[in-house]
C-alpha cells in the first residue's frame, strides 16, 4: 500500500506534457500545473492562433497568460525528490508510442520487457515475475517484446499455431492439421525452423562468398583502370615528342591524335568504372542482405521467422565476372606506331591530295560481355546524333536541317574545292567517327537511297569503284531501291534490296519501308540493318573485324532527300 501511495504522489506531481516530476512548476488560470518550459514551448506553437489552451482541459485563454512560479508546489516537489522519487523505478517505466505495453497492467500501462509465446501476452518486469518463480510457467518460451503475438493465433480455430504445413507453406494449428490440412506434409514449427535455419546459413555462406568474389573483381578492375591510364599517358607522351619536331606542319594532326587517345581513354575508363560501381553496389546490397538474414537467424519467434524468411531468402541475379580479363599494357601502342610512321613518311604524304592518318586504338577487352539489343528501346540506348560533313558532299548534294539532311538537286551547288569531296559518286560522309556501340536511323523521300558506313581513307576523286560505297574493302552499303518496276507478286509489292561489300552483292527482299535503322558494335565487328515501321525487321547482319573508326555515309539518288533522324 505504501508503494501504491508513493506512485500516486509521483503521478500527482508530474507534468502531463513531459511525464516527469515538475521542474519550475507554474499554474495557469484553469488551475493545472506544468513545467515552466513545457507549457511555454506548447504555447509558442500556438502563437499564430493567438489563442492559448490548457493541454489537459483544453480551456482557452486570450491574451497569453503570464507564467508565475507556484512556490508551494515547487517546495512539495523538492521534498518528494528528497524521498528518492527523482527517478522512476524499473517497474514504473511507462509504455510510449513505440513500446510494447504490458497486457496485465490496468490504467496507465508499463513497458513490457518480455513476451510469452505460450501465454501470447506481454509483461512488464513486475507481472513477469510469476514466469520466473512458478515451475509450470518457467517452461514457457519468453522472447523480446512483440506486438505481433496475435499473428500466432489461428484465425479459424483460435488456437496457437505450433505446426507448419509444407504442402501449403503456412503455419497452422493442430486442429488445422486434422481438418483442411489433413493428409498434408506437416511438421512442428520448430522442426521447420531448424530446416530453414540451415538453408539460411547456406544462403549467408553464398552471400559471403559472392562478396569475396566481387571484392576481388573490384581489385582487378582497379588494376585495369591504372593500366589503361598508364598506357594512355605513355602514348600521349611519345606522340607529343614526335609531333614537337613537326609542330609547324602537323599542328592539327597532333591535336586530333591527342583528342582521340584521351577520348578513348575516357570511354574505356568510364566503362570499367561503371562495372566497378555496379559490383560495389552489389557488394553493398549483399552485405545488407546478409545483415537482414543474420538478424532473422536470431529471431526467436518461429512463426515470424517462417513468415519473413521467403521474402529475405531470395537472392538477386549475380553479375557474372568470369569474362573479366586483364590485357597486357598495349592499349595505345598502335597510336605511337602510327605517329612514328607518319613522322618518317610525312614528306611523301604531304605531297598527296588524299592524306588520312588512321589511328587504331585497341579497345579494352576487360568488361563483361553485353547482350545485343533486342527491342527498339534497347537500340535507342545507343543512339548517336549524326551530322554530315559538307567538305565530303558531292557538288549535287544540298545539305540542310543542320547538316542532317541531304537532297540530290541534280545540278552543281555552290561549294568550294576540297580534297575530301567525292567528285563522281553522289555521296557524303558524316563528321562523326563511330566506335563502340552506335545506332542511328535514316529516312528518305523519293525512289531510294544507299545507306553505308566507310573508313575515312576511302578514295574520293574519280569514278573508280575505290570511291563508291560497297564496291571496295573500305565500305559496307545497303542499297534501298524503292522504285520497284519488276514486281513478282501481284497482291503485294516488295522493295528490291541489296547489300554490298568489296564488290560482292547479296540480294534480298523486304517489305516497303522508307526508314532504315543501322546498329554498329565496332569492337564486336557487328553491323546490322533494320527496316523500321511499327516493328523492327532485320534486313542484313555483318560479322567482321573493323580495323579503323567508321563514318556513316549516304548515296542519294536523283530527286531524293535523305535525313539522319533525331532519336532523342
């Protein structure tokens, strides 16, 4: 009784805002008392309303009351503190919003310290004592306080679910096992937990092994980044020394070489770092998964374990790294060799009209193989904006739309002489060199067009086949001729298509279309042409080895306009 009286005294002299003994107690006009700072902070939040209320009785005051210290109440609180009530005993720790409350307490409930899986109730320290003192209760399973105890009760029979149905993969009670789950493969929840625990440990072992593997992969990729950077720096250094000797004659060539090496360096380092970041993200995710499984493995509630295990046990697909290879430091040696050869032959090369220095930069073969695009959305990820080089355009071609469109005017256009210009074939090349993965589309109006790719050193002057797209070993061409006057089918007209390389033509048939997509994977040596309508239809695919950067090309027939489409 004395303890109950002390508890009453403490509650009587506690602030209803902070729930602790009053500090600097003040009384407001309605008679209720609070800590001075507590009521002040409460009223500060009501300043905008200019109406101040009591947190207990909700009575309002206008204007804001002056707060005066309640000296008598303050003296009483000090006396209570001297009696040892300055801190609440363990069994007077009241349950807050985030706590599990004791199911036995009446009135203001105390915080539970344990939950019983047999009683399906939670207890504070005081009401838990029988479980420590009574022989029958000592056998009960106590776990950390849980708000989900009712989930252990069968909603159909109102019995504790102590069994697990492997057939239906769910927890059940003993009545379920003889009724709707009769004949099913059933075991005790504890037995199923033991089995799943073994699976969990196996999953953790696999995760830890994958973490170790990914960390090794990251180390390899970091070494590759250093190798690429070192090789690129060495190539640039040697190139700079050679070009210094010819600075007045080849200033622009030196800039081109430097830009190409740095661009390739940036591209390859970016690709390696992208994979490195992906692997690091996978490591982080695996560690998080391992932590969740570790936490789950310590869950004492079998039903909660079985309920949460399926969603946590599944692992995401691993990033395969079996194809990671580290190449010798030769990525940019071809650059140095090409520049050295240029230095030795510069006097002869400068006398020739058509001079093109082609630099072959070894592409890094360290990254994981990427799947070839399947849908148009996949292809558009690699879309490139292509513009035409006016210095290469035949005199009959009029360029427009920001040099994306070429129209055969069938008469000479005003343009200056340039050694890069095609003089006979009505052709034009792009400004942009194409390496890596690229995708673009060409649309035309009129009879047809030839869509091509070519090396920069394709011949330009004269009518020889060395200049025409598809007639030499420096170009690949799809001839899209929609002027069909030889239909073999009466019900439907087909285009006559023809793919050519090095003078060898491959005829084919395709449904009419005035839009063609071109996909290039330079390092893989893949060149594909697609007919673009509501769907993508493969027209022709080439598998070869490209030794130089490629340039997009067009051959435009009389009265035809062809345009590189904007895809972004």
